[in-house]
């Protein structure tokens, strides 16, 4: 097969993207992942990080609600939540009424809420903002993700960092190593491409570069992945609720194409099986709520709440599970003032959730002012790299400055001793 055509197919089919092509991105079948159980070199007490991306720009002000602030109600006369509707965290802030499981985690001191998280010189573009969050580089575009650089530095293998998403997210792409993508919805071939063509794509092509050959070799597993992942998905997903139709949300802007509950169920199975993966990436999309926001966001937050609270309750039953830390973020929050369509437009800073048995529950940082604004947007209080640095050091036992271009901010109070 012609090398240029082969490379175009690899990119179009989502096997590789950006720096992941150079690193030889991998797709793993679930049996391959489970077969790696017990084969890792990490210490027996090593923690596991689960990174949950909320694609589309979640409205932080209607997630962690400043219900006692008159400026909040003035800016959102139809979208604001009344004090008696939210789940109170203190006498100023409360959780969205859809986050009852998060409130339980809060009461058990297993949920940390980091307030006003953003990055310098914010960008309202979904793609640029998400690129900044996933690469950890707000000053300039780079080819590698913040966890991809950690993979490079620790000489990790593809199964060290796994994404249960159709395409490997940039945060797991390094220069020399990339994480593995294990899609839970199965293989979707481009129109007109048959299975025998896929098999042919996995065969060596004389004279092609070694790294391209490594990426192409992953194609040989795709047909098997399609069958095996579907079987695994049927096992992992709970039966539908007989009391009503379960709404599994699809991604809106980018990412988030698989049901979050299914992704987290697979993470749980891997943790319980002793798979040597240190980092998992999962996602939920649809948060770009420019119109009719309340119903859409409540539905999405309800799915988030159910999936995360069920996952963490399951993780609390085992030693390995209690070493799991989950962080949930979105590329930006929304504008303070509602728009004319009962929605909100792209904004800046927002809350980040960090949850797990080792997390110091409570509020971290300060709620941004709703009157001292930057052209209608919230001012950042905490740099997102402070959160990343803390996770690298406290969860992955890594030299955070090495992977964050020397950034030194940390949130030491986020984790208990």
C-alpha cells in the first residue's frame, strides 16, 4: 500500500494524532490490557489517577452555585438557582441539585472543590482552550500532553496510561511514548473500507519509517478489538433502569463519545484486576450550553453524578480502589451574565473537582468575584498547573516541574497525609 495513503488512513481513522503519531500511538484490545495485570513495576502502594474531561465548557456558576450572592441572581434572573434548591456546602455556596452523589462524597470528606481555576490570558475557543488544558502549556502550543511528557520521562509503556475514548486525547501523547486508546464503542471503519483492507494496513510496508510502521501495526488488532470490546461493554454496563429510559449522552464539541458510566466501569475492572495502568482518561461531552441551559446541564450533571459516585463507591471496597484519585475539569466556565437564549456563552475560570479516599475534602481557593470582572468574565484565582503539579507529585510521585516547564505552584492542602 502506498505510504502516503496509509498515513492518511491512520490519521483519518483516529489511530494517531499530533505527537501521538511520532510516539507510535497504540490501540489495545481489552484482553491485552487485562493480560498485563501484575506485570507492572510500580510500587504495590502506587496510586492511580483518573482524568475526567467535561467537553464543551461546563457552566461552573450553576455547578458550584454562589446562591447567597445578589450579583449572581441579578446576572441570571431565569437561570439562577434559589437558595432552597441547591445542596448547601456552606452559607455561600451549594452544589447543583443534580449532584446528590457529589454532596454525599462532600459530606464524607472525599470531595475537594478547587474554586476559580483557569489559565493566564484565557481563550474563548473550545479547541485552543482544551489544547491548553491538555498540554499544560498556556504560553505556546506544544506537541505533547502534560501526562504524555510524564510517560516520556518515566519511560512508560502504552498500558501505563489508557484512554477509554475513540481517539487518544492529546494529554496522553508524548514525544517518545503515547498512551493506549481502548474504545468501548467498537471500531467504526471509514465509508468504503472493508475489513480485509484493515488487515492489509497492519502488514509491513517496505521502506517506511520505523515509527510509522509501529503506528500502522496497531491496525492488526482493530477487528479483534471491535468484537472483544462489544462483549466487554455488555458485561460492564448495568441493565437499564426499568423505571425509565436511561439517557446516555453523546459528545458535543469534541470527545465524550462514550457513555461515562461504561468508561468508569471499565476503569474499575482494570483497577480490581491489578492492571499496571497508572493513569486513565475518560470523558463526557455536551456542555456547550448556549441555549436552554438548565435542562441540558442538569441532565449532564446527573449523568456525571451517577457515574462518578457509583465508581468511587465501588473503589472504596478495595485497597487498590482506595488509592484511586479522580479529577474532573472542563476547558472553561461560562460568562457570568446569561444570554438571550436562556443559556450562557464561553467564559473563563471554573471549579475543578478532585475526589478519592486520600483527598482532603472541602473548598480550596476562593470563589471568584461576580462584580470584579475581566470584560464580563470571572478572574482566575488558581492556575490549573497548580492542580496538575499537585496531582503529579501526590498521586504519581513525579517531579512536577520537569513536566510543567518549571511551574512551581502547588496545592499541598488538597491531599491528606
